[in-house]
C-alpha cells in the first residue's frame, strides 16, 4: 500500500509541475464506462490465462487438483497482494509517465517506449539478469507485448481502469487460480499434479503466440477499430 501511495504522490507531482494537469487526467475516478471497461478487460485476459494453463497441462501431460487446505483468508491475502502489485505497476508504467510520453511524442511512440521499459523491467523482477540470451529475448517479447497492450488500452480509453482490468485478469488466474506466482503468496486454489513432461518447440510457440501475438493483437484491433467510448468521458 505504501508503494501505491508513493506512486500516486509521484504521479501528482509530475502532472502538476510538468504537464500542469490534475491527476484525474489518468482516468482514476470511477464511472459506468470505466467500470465496464475494467470488467471486460478482466474477463478477457482471465479467459486467455485459463486457455494458456489448460494448454500447458495438455502439452506437459499434467493435471490440477483443488488445494484441500485452501481457505478464505488465504484467498483474501493473495487477492490483496495481486491487486496491490497490479495497481502499483500500472501507476508506474501506464500512469503519469505514459501520459507525458503520449502528450509529447504521440500515442504510438509513447506506448512503444512504455512497452520496451516494461519488458526490460521483467528481466529484473524475474531475476533473469545474467541468464541465457534466448530466455531474455523471450521474456522481453512476451512481457513487452503485454506492456504494449496495457499502454494502448490506456491511450485509447484515457483511463487506468482498462489496463488494470486486463493486467489483473491475467495475474489473478495465473497467481490465485493456478498457483503460478512468486513465493510471496505460495500455493493457491489449484495445485499441479504429476511430473510435467519436458516442453518442446511447439508448446513454446503456442505460449508465445497466445501471449505475445493473439491477446495483444485482439485488444489492439478492438480498440483501434471497434472501440467507441460511451457515457461520461471527462477526466474528472
């Protein structure tokens, strides 16, 4: 929570003294349209994540079972952790900095630069610095594509609700449903069973295509060609 407050304070300072704009230009005040965009983004990426993990189970010849020790308090603690992490990252990478980039260099270049920084950031958050080059490239492309998707959602909707929904949908399913997260929250709802088979080029290609091409591509296509904001559109 402290990190979110610091990010909010830094965002306010940047917007106040660099752009001469209120923090509400980030679209952080809820309204009907923004809540709908949050929900649609959440459900879409949750579905993508479910497809991803079911495909992994198929390729690796494993299955999942319910965690018999899972309880409400464990769920609430994990949900709070995931929510704080997502909101913090969105404030940092799709907040005031992206707003300023879009304002001064345009939406496409601003979103691209944001995506590059987001991809590089995951080298450090995943502890990959010094690792194999092919792994670094793979993680950069996958997370950078996700960064583009979140950034473009912010640019088109002029709100953090859409990117937070997209980001949260993926992370909730990944971390809480399928227990694939850092050790910070441990085992969650479903636990993998059996020894996974060794991955091959085809399943790696599937994961990459789904996460780096299909999901970001669909979101970009929809926002570019079909998205028509309705309801309240002011920044307040």
